[in-house]
C-alpha cells in the first residue's frame, strides 16, 4: 500500500505530519539533533520567548507527581533577539519547520514579540501562550476569560501575517467558549492544553516543593482532561485544533486525532524518551498502514458516539 | 573539554548486585562502547508504568566493551522509589538510558596534582576520575567519607591497585579509617599546604551540598582550584526543560544555570553558596 | 506522650479525627464493616442520594487512566427513603458518625432531599454535591459559577438545621471565588475537590470508553490540582475546608492539612486498599506522636511560604 | 449460598510459574486458610507505584493450608499491563488481596447433574466447581474450549484424577480434542437431551461473552438451568463503586446489577443478552 498521507494544514501552516514538539519541553530544538533529524517532525515549537531575556524562577522548579510532574520554570529564555540571531539560522540549517511560542507580561509585549518574529521568513507560525500558570503577571490573566483571550488575540492578530495559533489554558470552566473567543478574534488555530495549575508540599519540612509555590501539571496524569477539552474545542470551532497533554505513545496521539485534533504536540514524554516524537510518528504511520487508512482526514474526528437520549 | 553527543539507548541488564546492601552496582550491555568524561552522567529509567514518570540521573561509573558491543556500569544507593525500582530489576530486563550527559571534571591541565573528595555515594563520580589519573600515572590523593564503615564503598570497587594515588577513609562513627568527617580531614590538609603546593593543586569533589560548600569556601580563601559536582532534581537531563538550575555568579550579578548542561561539575568559585 | 488530639470541628459537626470517607467510594459504609470498625472514622460519607432511587448510567462506567480512573456512574443510588429506612439504622448500630451526600436534578429536589434528611437525628451533616460531572442536568450547572453555588446553597440552607457542607467542582477558573460564594450563602463548610471532567477513547474501535462519553477523573493523578485548590480555598474562607483528591497515604493526608484543610476525605484509595482510611488515620497519629504535635490545630495550615517579592 | 465475609490480606508469593506460557499460576501464602464458593474471586494487586492504579479481579482457583497459615492460588493469562506486572513478580514478593468476593456457582441443589463449560481462561472458575463435585462424587461433565492446544489448560491442572466427571477438549484449529468451538459441542449435546435429562441438568459456564450468550439462549429455549459467570471492568470488587454493573431483567423492566456483588455468577435467564 502507498505510504499514508499524514500531512495537515494548521491554520495556514502546512505540516508534513501531525506530530509537533510542545513548547518548553523541546528547548530550541537543536538539542534533539543528536537523537534524530528534527526536520522529520511536523513542526518544532520552541521554548516560550519574551521580548528581553528572562531569568525565570529561582531553583525548586520541578517536582514529580503521580504519572506527572509540576513545573514552575518561569519562562527562562534567551529573548527574541538572540533567538533570531543565534537559533533561527541553525534551525534553518537543520531544515526544521519551526514555530515560536511567545509570551508577554503585557499585551504590548506580546505585540512587540509578534511583530519582531514576523520579520523572520522561515518562521512557520506564532503560538501565543495565553496561559502560562507560572508567572505572576500576564499569562493566566489573559487566558482565563473569553474577553481576555479575544482581546489579546485581536491585538496580536494585527501585528502579524504569520499563521496565528492561540494556546489555551485548561484552568477554565468552559473551554469551548474560550476557543470560540480565540477563533472569533482571528486565531488561525488553537492549541490545548497548557498545564493545569497544581501544587506540591513537603509535609515534614512544611514547605512548598516549588519556589513559586504552585506550578503547572503535565504528563500522562492530565491526558484524560486534555482529551476531553480537545474534544469540546474541536466541536466548538471551525479552525484547526492542536491537541496537547500527556501524549506518550502513538496510541495516545491517535486518541487526540480521533476526537478531532488536526495535530498533536508531545511534551513531557520527551524527557523520559528523547525520541518520543519520532517513535510516535512511526507508530501513527504503522497504524494507518495496518488499517489501510489513506490520509489523516479519513481518521480525524472519527469518534463514534451513540446519540444520547 | 570533550563532550561526546548524547544518545538514547536500550541497555540489557547483565548484573544488578547489592541486594540489601547500601550500594548497588548495575551493569548493562549497550549497542556501542562509550567514552565519557569522569563526572558526566546518564538519565536512567526502565521500570514499567508512568509512576514514577521521570528517569533518574546516575553518574557514569565505568564503561567498556568493544565495537558493536558496549558495556556501562552505575553504582547507586536506594533513597526513594526510583532507585528502589532499579534495585528490583533482574538480569535480562532492560533499561532506557540517555548518555553521556553534562560537563565532567576538567582533568586536562598538565602538571597538576589532584585531590579527589567523595562524600557518601559521591565516590561514584570521583572513582572514574581516579581511574583516568591512574592510567596517566598522574599523582592524586583520594578522600572518602561516610557515616559508618558499611557506608564506605566496598574495597574491591576502589580503582587501580597499582594506582600512584593514596586513599584516605573517614567515618563519622570511627568504625573505619579516620574518626570524623572527611571535610575536616581535607580542610586540615588544605591549611597545611605550601604556597607552591597550593598553586599546583586541583580539588575534585562530589557529595552532600554542605560538604561541597565547606571545601569550596576554604579552597577559595586559599586560592586553591576546586571543581564540585552538584546535584538537583532533573526532568530531562539534557538541557531542554530548564528544571535543574542552580544559582551561579555571572560577574557581580547572579544567573540560573542548568546542572545537567553547564554542570554537573562547576568551578567552586562560580557557585553561589 | 499523651495521644494527640486529632478532633476537629467541621462546621458544627465535631469529629474525633480528620479522616472521612469520600462519597461514592464507600458505598453506604456497611460494606466496610467486614474490614474494620467504621466508627473509628471521623465520619462516613455515603453515596450521593437523590429523592427517588436512580438507575444511573448504562454499563461502561469506569476506565483506568495513568495513576487515576474515570467514572461515570450517574449517581446510581437507592433513594433517600430506602436510605433512611434500611441503611440509617445499621449505621447507627455500628456507631458510625455519618454524613449524607445529596444530589438533585433541580433545586427543588435538593431542597426536598435536605428537608427529609433533616428529620434523621443521627445524621451528622449534609454534603451538597453541587458538582457531579456525570449527569446531564443539574450538578455541574450549579457548581460552575459563584451565582449558581450561592443560589443553591442559600435554598438548601433554608431547609435544614444540620451542618451544611457544600462540595465544590474543580472545573472552574477561580475556586476561591466559588468557595467564598458558598460561605456567603450560609455553608458551614466546603469540601473539595470533586472529580475533574475527563474522557477516554479506544483508538481502534473509535468509540468512547464510557457510555456517558465523559467522566470524572479521580485518584493520585489529580492530587496536585486538589492540593492547590484546597490551599486557595482555605486562604479565601473562614469556614472549615475539607480536602479531597488523590489521597492514598497519611503523608498525602498531612499535605492537605498542612495547606489548611480541617479534614480530608479518602476516595479512590479505598478501592485498592479497603483499609486505606484506617491506615491513613494510624499514619497521622504516628506522625503526630513522632513529631510531638499535641493537636491538629498545631499542624493545620502550617505551610511556610517565603514572602514573594 | 454461603458467602464468607471479604477480608484484605497481604499474600507472600510462593510460586509464580508459567514464564512465557499462555497461563500463569501464582500461589501465595496468606494469614488464614480460606473457604470459598467456586466462581468467587479476589481483587489482586501488588505492583509498585500508582500506574496501573486498580487491582485486578482473578477467580479463586484453589486454596489450602491450615489454621494460622493459608494458601491461595490463581491462574491468569497475560492480556495487558496488570497481568504482565503480575507475571513479573517473584517468590518472596507480596500481593495485596481482597477476598473472597461475589456470588459463586450454586452447587447446593440435590440430585442434579452438571455440565461445566469453560472457554479460554474461563476454566479458572469451573475447575474449582469440578473439584467440589468430584469430592461429592456428584456426576458432571466438563467441556473446555480454546483456540489451539497450547491455549488449553495444562493437563496436570485438570482436577481430580478419580473424578466421576468426563472432560471434553475442543480446539478451534483442531490441534487437540474436538475440532471446533466448544459452544458447538455443548449446543449439539443440549439438543440431544431427553426431557428427563433436561430437568436434571444444570450448566455452569465461564468464558467469552458470546460463548455464554449462545449457551444461555439455547438453554433458556430448552428450559435448561444455566449459571453464567460474567466479567466486567472493576474498581473496588466489593460493591461500593457501582462501576461494574451489567443489565439484568427485573420482571419486565431492566436494572443495573453489580458483577462483583450480585454476580459474577448469574442465572442465565436474568441476563439481558
Ligand atoms: C548528576 C547527578 C548524578 C548522580 N549520580 C548518582 C549516582 O551515581 N549514584 C546515586 O546513588 N545517586 C546519584 N545521584 C542522585 C540520584 O539521582 C538520586 O538519588 C535519585 O534520583 C533519587 O531517586 P529516587 O526516586 O530513588 O528518590 P526520590 O523518591 O525521587 O527522592 C528520594 C529522595 O532523593 C532526593 N532526590 C531525588 N532526586 C534527586 C536528585 N536528582 N539529586 C539529589 N537528590 C535527589 C529527593 O529529594 C528525596 O529526598 C545523582 C544525581 C545527579 C543530579
Ligand atoms: C470476576 C472476574 C474473574 C476473573 N478471573 C480471571 C482469572 O481467573 N484469570 C484471568 O486470567 N483473568 C480473569 N479475569 C479477567 C481479568 O480480570 C482481566 O484479564 C484483567 O483484569 C486484565 O488486566 P490487565 O491490566 O492485564 O489488562 P488491561 O490492560 O486492563 O486490559 C487488557 C485487556 O483486558 C480487558 N480487561 C481488563 N479488565 C477486564 C475485566 N475485569 N474483565 C474482562 N476484560 C478485562 C481490557 O478491556 C483490555 O482489552 C476475571 C475477571 C473478572 C471480572
Ligand atoms: C518544563 C515545561 C516547560 C514548559 N514551558 C512552556 C512554555 O514555555 N510555553 C508554553 O506554551 N507551554 C509550556 N509548557 C507546556 C507544554 O507545552 C504542554 O502544553 C504541557 O506540558 C502539556 O503537555 P504534556 O503533558 O505532553 O507535557 C511547558 C511544560 C513543561 C513540562
Ligand atoms: C466511583 C466514584 C463515585 C463517586 N460518586 C460521588 C458521589 O456520588 N457524590 C460526590 O459528591 N462525589 C462522588 N465521587 C467523587 C469523590 O467523592 C471524590 O470527590 C473524588 O473521587 C476525588 O477524591 P479521590 O481522588 O480520593 O477519589 C465519586 C468518585 C468515584 C471515583
Ligand atoms: S534537567 Fe532539564 S534542563 Fe536540566
Ligand atoms: S467493582 Fe465496584 S461495585 Fe463492582
């Protein structure tokens, strides 16, 4: 049988397959070139970028939890200028399709970062992190309400012609409403979920495990929640939905495609298995071959739900 | 300093000895032989299920084998769930290993004498340094500290019989070697050094944070070069999550640096103690 | 040293210790009498009760997830009358302190159940499940907004003189606001969290694992989220907060007490270890002895957080 | 029907045989000997960590021991992660076991002959019934079906050499016994029964749902008493989570009943097939 067509269109960005790396779990992409050819991925999404370099939170940034982990990195990053100067050329050399995840403390900062990145011809898309739980200002604030998301999305939209992805926070009551708001304000795609706000303490020392007290929960533990939200968002909007959360295997990735995701992002799984993204990609290919599924759209959103009384 | 690129391999367990003992020694077959710098480490997992989720960092203790068939060894102490699971694995079962990782000790300057200081399981990173120095016939002394005699590494693990180096054992309860903390011995020896000796000495230390701190502070005051191997919780181990940072001096300001990437070995002067 | 005083006051209900069983994971309590003396527990909270017996959802009610499980039982229960007629006398015989968890499709039904149960002298408290994710009407609707919670709480408050606990849904953006709303409307205590809405699918059969499609996530996987929300709620209200979510061990229970919970409920842990509640109780006692902590209030809420810049 | 109250015990593994085979047999020492009704089961866990989280239901296969020292045996097939983890446990390691659970087969009516039907690993609940009947010298015949000869229970596991019962083996590929599905054999035999035999016969069946269904339907049409052991995913196993329900007839309406409590053995007529 011919090789299945795994390509997908993600709000203006055409990717050769639906397996992307999740921001913050893949460094700047370069680190993975010693494990495999990163140009094989649908896209590489780099660590969240702010206008100026950011120091991040003090040590005490990660803690393991049952089938998951909490992180409070605080968006340590080299800043947009060094990214463009030092990293972009190397990503180009490796032939990677890459996406910039951006973050700002104010809407103005989001705008400035988006504007600057729009000048990079090889940049595939901009993913707006409207949902980082680990910084005091910004982030969460924007992500928590439809109005917040709509406002931020509209402003960034005006600053870039790049495909605009808005990454949603799961720490909301109605994810469908939030997704709709992003779509209405001009997002080309939504990606979800970011981490769920959690906490860990040491009952003997009586102190928090994280310097930031709370952190973002990721990993297999959150997969059921991520899958549900991806399903709800996919039913609510017409733009592509990119599913994220606890994906460890091709089986997990297929679950997200089945409920309507156009692509997936793999995060925490990269830590235990640096080859996770390509393993998942090969697994999806093998499954499509085995089941004689010709193209992604023949499987995507194919969940069969009995009509409920 | 030579840092060969990390790879992700499956290791087949050949031995996993030490049941019940304080230290376990695990040996696994890997596809290709490995060259590493003492102080470098690996991220190791292999237990079934997602709990615990993250691999555990272990210092590269020994490697061998030939083309097409490598071997790697770790020594570890059971302190929690991950190491307990490791200790339950049997020959024939497999490990997932990412290696080699991080920056190891700098042993490449000519004409230096070395002191190797290991506290607790810290010997796991200094023994490989001792092995390298022995092969080079480069002079060194080794200081090993532990709570009791049982907590010292088994004699037969100590590297190089014909080693030019001398090893000093210290136990806090006096059940073996010098009665007291290894730190005291090392500090005392530092204070007795001639200026000329000071200028030629490099200290390599791995162990509990406060041991490293005391040695580092004394060394800085006396202008002795010291390299310390730090620890921290890690998620990835190869520099992509920024979870393992420690605070270092960056001129007169401070900056967060990754133990897994810029470290685990740092110049004692760089660390904000 | 004298035995530590583990007693706590939970909004008018005095309990001898802070270990309670979580509703829906402990049957009607009687089932556990073959494992231990249930009168040892601070309180037994029984399966959610509705006015009439309820059949619940069709089979396909549970599925295991990483370090957790999804359930969509649909509140199958024998109804308030049979509970009072058949179960209450037996709980009295066993000398158990017991609490009724109630649920209604409409506010009127909540009121009716509360009114009827208030006639039971031996009933320790009423816990209002304002947050069941597994039934189409009611439940979630009430739990999702401060207004919804306040409205429901106020109406049930008028119907009962019993200590009134309101059980909160975690599927909200601002748990502190929800907790405040319940307090303002007359709740004597809040308990949290209920399950987080999740989903699981079979990527081969292309069908949901649960007949209800979505279900409630419980177990160790949700502990970091539950702990964070318990901490936020405890800071926000003056009434007692009862912490729930993923508690498997005395260490876990102590974490919830440390962030400000006055008591804890143990749910999913009862399935793998039917003795979980007493094991946890004994573990807390041992820890207090070892650390020479005389009474619960000396430990509760003792989390030490550095003032943040 | 006697149902002794469930208890929660720690079992020390004595044997866990069958590495690589299709069926494993695990034996564990428990504090007290156990009396159980064939068809009753236990909830078994014991692997470290919280993933998988839930214990797994296994039929009580055999029990023994004397006052103060009991023994319990299970047979299982590796179909997923939980059973795979069980198969990796070693003698000396421990299991967490809740037992005995559920309602077993009703073997207490006098003057009946029994047919015991086991499909796949279903033999694990019918063998104990065969053992009881053998002891009573109560007549029975056993029908065991599997895909291939390898999928049949090892000969030496079949109960009672001097059993008055006869055992019929069936394989779908004809590598042993009758070539075909056990269901076909049983149905054919049912059709050949005299009215008198019909009235005295009770069928006990455990196996795949469609096997049970075919046998149940035929039995109902012919007025033959049949008891079937159903399966479902379980969280608690002792009736407190309501997760394991199946749909049963309740007069002319239907109701959800717990496999772990009202079952796993149900009268074939009660089940909504
Ligand atoms: C670069 C590096 C090299 C190391 N080399 C060795 C070695 O060769 N042999 C060896 O026995 N140990 C070594 N360690 C420490 C080892 O990684 C930890 O003991 C191990 O991760 C504990 O895992 P666990 O699941 O058993 O314990 P956990 O249950 O995770 O934790 C148990 C205790 O260990 C502490 N701990 C957990 N992870 C770490 C960590 N990364 N560093 C320090 N403390 C930790 C926890 O805070 C807790 O107090 C090394 C650590 C690093 C960072
Ligand atoms: C009352 C009862 C008695 C049983 N007795 C035995 C026995 O004696 N020997 C034996 O080998 N098996 C027995 N089973 C089946 C056994 O419980 C399952 O095979 C086991 O739980 C699978 O767990 P797993 O983690 O290996 O598989 P999972 O990874 O959980 O699942 C693997 C496959 O098994 C299926 N499965 C999982 N749990 C069950 C279940 N409870 N019932 C049916 N299918 C399931 C899943 O749908 C999946 O297809 C019994 C089941 C019940 C309900
Ligand atoms: C250590 C770490 C750092 C992260 N940093 C970012 C970030 O900078 N920007 C962002 O949008 N998401 C960030 N995330 C969230 C992930 O991209 C992803 O949404 C989340 O981890 C869920 O996916 P997973 O369960 O596969 O990890 C981070 C996650 C982790 C674990
Ligand atoms: C099978 C099951 C049934 C439940 N039924 C109820 C219920 O009837 N009413 C209710 O308020 N909560 C119910 N819950 C939620 C629990 O009481 C508890 O809030 C939740 O499971 C989180 O705690 P845990 O992680 O310790 O299980 C149920 C949970 C489970 C797993
Ligand atoms: S452990 Fe991930 S950056 Fe160091
Ligand atoms: S498994 Fe919990 S009620 Fe049957």
